C-alpha cells in the first residue's frame, strides 16, 4: 500500500535510484524514483505494448479476433456508452484521450492485485496528476466548443451583472471541485480495499492462532475478487465522469442561449 524507495521481490529488496531534491521558486521537488513511480512507468509500457499488438493485429484482418477483438469490445463500449451519450458526436475527437485514461487506470489498478505489485492509483499524487490532466482537457473541450468569449461568459451563470461578484467565484470554484472529486474518489476507493485486506490479515497476527486464520483468509479471497471488480469499476467511473464534465462544458453554449431566451 505505502510508497517506498525499494521494490519487494521474493528473495529480498531492490533499492531504487535516489536523486537530490530540486528547488524551483522556493518549492522543493523530490525527483527520486519510488515504487509507485516504477509501477506507473510499467503500466504505461504495458499499455503501449498492448495497444500496438491490438492495432497491428486488427490492421491485418477485416474482422478482429482474439486479443484485438477483446480490445475492440472495450473501445466500442467507451464510444457507445460513455462518449456519445455524454459528449455527442463531437466528442469522438477526444476518444484517444479517454481510451488512454481508461486503460492506463485499469492497468495500474490491476497491479495492486499482483504479488509483490503495487497500485499506483493508491497514491494521491498519481490520482492528482490524472485529475490535473482531466481538468486541462475539460477546459480545452469547453473552449474549443464555445469559443473563449462564451467560455468566460458562462462563469457569470447567466445572472444579472449585480450578482457577478457572487456567481463568478462560485463558478470558478466549481471548475476545480470536479477534478478534485475525481482525484479523491479514485484514491480512496483503491486504498480502501487494500486497507480492508491488511486489517483481515492482521487478525491472524493479533490472535496468533491457526484456527483464527481460516476465516480471515476466506474473507481476503472474497475481497480480492471484489477488488478485481473495483479495478474495472473505478477506471470506468473516472473515464465516465471525465467525459461527462467535458460534455457539460461543450454544451455550455446551449445553456447560455436558453438563459438568454428566458430573460
């Protein structure tokens, strides 16, 4: 669960390279490699490899089968159940980003179920980085759809100018609460399951009895299957909410026009 400066292996530990901190504008940044960084990089490499294998296989066959067919199932699901309902046809241009987000988070989640592995999404810094990218994409989608002028105008909420000092700070705060919710939701859900497993295994050491070990071990197996489901679920939720927030920004111009009609 915890990040560390070494990797656990069956017969010991591997110390990871450490570098002196860097100070930028009075802010100290530690660029040393940690366990979560390693599994984040490994997840990225696996994603690239799987995508290349699927793309190469599907390019040679008109009807995908095998692994390429499996990947196409996920792609079609994200297109038909996430992108089109929340963003419309204009959201298809953002499919590469949303597909990358889904598979990247999924692979990182699954690494937490591998022996000696670690889930990088259990680190709030990693989920924070994903949320920052989502925040940028949400604003980019809104500006491209509305234009910069309409994007700034939507911060007024369509109310009378006298209420702008109240509405504008609220709207700006709302821009940041969405990615913050994405960050904390993914971090908390991926950490929660691991905490439950650790707590159940800890009962064995607390009671120090083989008889007590049977029940916690059985519960741990059940929680592991639940964690497998949660790994897919959280990747889906993060991708779906990101698409939803992007879609709301892209449709902001329609909301502004309706507000003008009511006035």
